[in-house]
C-alpha cells in the first residue's frame, strides 16, 4: 500500500512538475506580451470568472463528491449499477454545465462593475470572458474523467492533461498573436483549445477500461441514487468552495481599486506559490483521496491515520524549507522568470511585494489540500465547507483592512492568515470523528514543523553571505546568468546543508516513521 502510494504520488508529482514549469513559462509568455498593463489586468479578470466556476463545479466539487461515491460502487462490484451510475452522472453534468456556460456568457457584462474596469477596457474584458467561458464545460468533463480514472488508480492521463493546456496557451500566444486584435485574445483562444484537450486526452483511457458513457433521460439521471448522493455531497462543497473562490474575486476587485498592475502582480505571485502546491500538495491529495476513501469504507482506520500523518509530514518537509528560502531570495526568482519585455522594475516591485506575504501561507494552504480529502473520504463535505466559509470571512475582513495601508501586500497577507485559520479549523473539525487520531497527528505535525523551521534557518544563513558575492560576479549578464546562476548556486548549497542537518538530527521521517510519499 505504501509503495503503491509512493509510486503513484511520485509519478503524478513529476507530471505535475512538468505542467507547473510549463505554467510558469506560460506566465513568462504572458509577462512578455502583456506585462502588468491594463490589458494584462483585463485578461486576468476575464480568465478569473470562468476559472472561478471551474473550481466550484469541476475540480473541487466533482472530485470530492464523485470519487467516494464511485469507490463504493467499485467495492460492491455490480457492473450494471456502475454503468448506470456513470451514464446518469455523465448526463447530468453535461446538461448542467451547458446551461452554466450559456448563462455565464449572457451575464458577463453584469460581473464587470465589480472590477472597476475603465470604459475602454470594459468591452475587451467582456469579449475575453465570453470567449473563454466554454472552457468551463470542457474542464468540467475533464474533472469527471479524472475522477473515474483516479478511482481506478490510473493517474497518468490526469497528469498529462494540464500539460496540454499550457502548451496550447503558449503556442496560441506566439502563433495567433499576429492575427488577433491583441495578444490577450490569442491566449484566450489557447485556453479554450487547452480545455478541450484536457478532456479529450483522458476519454480513451476510460473507454479502454470498458466504461462507456451513454446519455440517458435527465429525469432518470436525477432519480439515480448515486447521482443523488453526489448532489448531497456536492451541495456543501460548492458553498465552501464558493466562499474560498470568492476570495479571488474580492481580492482582484480590491487590487484593481489600488492601482494599475496590482491585480496582475498578485496573479504572478500566486502562480509561483501554485508551483509548489500543484507539484506536491495537489498531487499527494489526488492520490490520497481514493486510498483514504477505501480505508474509511472498509474501516481500516489505523492505516487511514498512518497514511494521513505521513502525508502531512511530507508536505511539511517540502514547504517549510521552500518558504524560508524564497522569503530570502524571492526577488531573484521573480526577475529570472518574469523580467522580460513589458515586465520592468515596477512590475518586479509589485510582484515581490505580494510574494513576500503570499509565501508564508504556503505551508498552511498545502496542508489544507491534504486535510480536506480526510473529510471527503468518509463523505463529510460539510466540515471543510464550514471551515472554508469562516476562513473566507477572515480573509475578506483582513483584505479590506490591510489593502489601504499595505496595498497588494496586504491582500496577500490576508490570504496567508486565512490559510492558517483554515488549517486550525480543519484539525478541530476532524476531532468529530473519534476514529481519527487528530491529537496525536496535530502534535506530531506541530513539533515536526517547528524542528524543520529551525533547521531551515540554520541552512539559510550561509546563503545570505554567498548570494551577494555570486550576484556581483554575474552582474551585467543576461537574466539567466545574472539571476539564475546565483539562485541555482545558493539553492544547491541550501539543499545540501538542509539534507545534512536532516540526516544529523534524524528529522527526515518526522522522528517517527519514514514518509509514505516522495
């Protein structure tokens, strides 16, 4: 079991790493074509809206409601019931997302006043939003396909899918920009094509496993007990996800009110944070959910607890050292990745300001991606939803309070604090299940995180002396040498010292057992 989780987690992490690197390259391309201009803000707002609904109805809600339900059907082994359930959920989802896409395209102008768009950008933002709204439909179907495959312990296609999205967007920016009114429209067409490819690449794997998806009557689909169970689970999840995702909308609206480029700088900063979240936290959470669901339904609670605790240790081992390193050297990362063409010194300043306050929340947000599946595995979607709503309130209150005196940095800090609040609430709510060893788990995680923090600071100190020396030697060269070489050398030194300290203090396994995932 442990070897299986490690194998699947490592493979998915490698695929996700490739996707996130391409995602960073996509942001570099966007920075080169759009910088932190008003047009860049227009694209960010336009993609934010369909992306918001994607996270509500696709990746978050469908996965957490569908996988435990489908896993129960698989354990029962009734092939006819499985086929009926899949056909009913396929019919319902297709019908629902089609209506959602059409409604979203019609209502797009009504969203725009929230973002304080200037008159000359209003029409362009509406056009871009409508152009990208069908992305919601494609990505919702892709999420269903991913849920089916992940339940069958097939993870490679879902790891490949976002790679295609990034390739399509990057390719469209270069190939279509000469033929469109502006580069933002070219990238929007790439987003649309990428969403289609995400769904298309997974479908053949499902058909190969013998699970044909057929349309049935919508009334029949709604009467299916599996569909009804998914809808019961998905309701609270959508509410919780809505609270979390509205954070993005409110934060973007506040950022637009602060000044030009602030909204885009927050997105660039979040992209760096999401690199770590996607590669490690999301990958581990994706692999973890089907296993935890199986352990919960078969009452293997000791295995469930051991698996969850190991995953928490792995997340700490990755995110805590990364947080300290990029707090110290984040500017060089931003200059290396984004400082081209339209991305000048002011863009660097704005993005670094946001990143400095986003990165401390990395550990908490990553941990939340691991704790949430612990609830979904035993069909509890209400607790993480309530936690999300409370943390949403904290984030909005802090964002309003801090955006005035701190600008975009205040909005970033609000998100990090809210992530910490959410982590505390998830641990608290998990105590409601007496079979989950929450106290032992939280104590172990807290002690392990504190120990990693001390070791990270010790490993970081020599890099503080080395970095200025390497920077002075590389000064005046192209950005890959001027910023990439110092960053790479100090990262290698930091990693080597950190590894040595882990070995000396026997910290790598959390002082209890070796991690289950790598």
